[in-house]
């Protein structure tokens, strides 16, 4: 769908009366280009006219439509996006349609830096992010680890203080996929940003309990173990300050017929925090055999203990 269109894209610009006053500017590859690129005729014409309006710095509805045409050929053309933003600002355009335009393009190319940056600028200019949670949730529904969608959501949440509902959002994502490390990261981000880093001991305990409950769902998943380590470190309490974590880790380790490496690795940290270094070193020896890829690490860890 074309949001703003003053020219028929199916008609060559040279045949369009609306562009009769513009002299296209061909690409200059020098007098003897070694390997000239065989551009398609419609692409070449579009870019020739785009170069012309750049040189004249024309900000009008037709140049806005022209940027849309350029972007249709290459949505990563950062020069076209930059020029488009300048035209929108000069014309003082309402940005709702432009937001819809970026949403449509983003669904076609969800990992395009230029589209996401353009959308951020639009949201900043509009002064609100009322559509961004819905929009990013839809993108994440297609790819729950889309870095661009997460970065945009976190920027919006921080910029507009839109923390309400974010913890529940991460819980829903982790219920769908407990291994979603992006959701774990966002939960940590929300925890610290919403509190200004001043998290109560009670909340730290709740977060540690949440992580252990999720660990029960997939013992080989490293995300909840790393999360609870972060809780222990950031709270300043160490794992010894959360005795239920140690009790859980000991119980689960005894229940396993084989060594679950992430679980046993957490147990090493628990034992070290409790100053039970001999037991921790012995467990490192077990891990050196069970976790062959990191055997040297576990040997070194044992020697330090």
C-alpha cells in the first residue's frame, strides 16, 4: 500500500507530466568505469531523478513520493530515509500514516536497521509510543528474538516510562519458550530500569524464586541459572543470601541420573558462596569429565578453590 503517492509508479517518470521540470542526474562512474553495474531501467531512472531533487533540496509531496519509490527498490537506502525525514519535517506532515508505512515495510523486512531507526524518529517526534508495544509484540510473535524489535521496545519503555505490563509480557513469552534468552534479558532490563536500580531485598528474592521455578521446566537451560547469578551479584547478597536456591540445587542434583552441567555449575557457585570450597572443588572435578569442552576451565576453577 502506498501511503503518500502523487505519481503513478507504473509510469516512467520521464513520461509523467508532474516531473517535466526536473532534469535527471545520471550516476557518475567516471570516464572509464571498469565494471559498470547493469541497473534495471526503472531503478536507474528513479535514482537519476532522486539525485536531481537531492541537489535542488526540494521538499515537496512529489519528492516524498519519490523517496517511497526509491525505498521500494532498496529499503536499506539510508540516504532515501534521511531525505524522507527531512521532507516530512519541512512539510510538517501528520505522522500516523508514516507510522503505518514503516509497519508495513517492517513486516516485509523485519531486520532492516533503517526502517527501525526511522520509526524511532517518528515516535520521538510524535511524543508518544502508544502503538509500539502492540507493534513490537506482533513482530516478536513472528521472531521472538528479533534484536531490532527488542531494542526498539526497550527504548520506548525507557523513553516514555512505559514499564506497566512489561514483567507480565516477559512471563507470557517465557511460558511459551523458557529458553527465550531475549525475554530473560528484557525482564532484567525492566527490573532495574523501573526501579532506578533500587530493588528491594524482597523483590530480589521473588526474582530468584521465579528463576528457579523456570529452571524446573528445563534443567539444561542456562538462562534461569545465569539470571539467579545476576540476582545474587546485583543484590550484594551472594547466593548464600538465598538459601532456597542452594536447597533447590542440591535436591535437583541428587535426583538426576546423569550430571546436568548447568545445574551442577550453579551448585559449584552455591557451595563456594557457602565457603564449602572442598566440596565445590570436587564437583569441579566431576564437571571436568562431564563437560569435556570446558574441562580446562573446571580444572582451573578447582585449583582456585
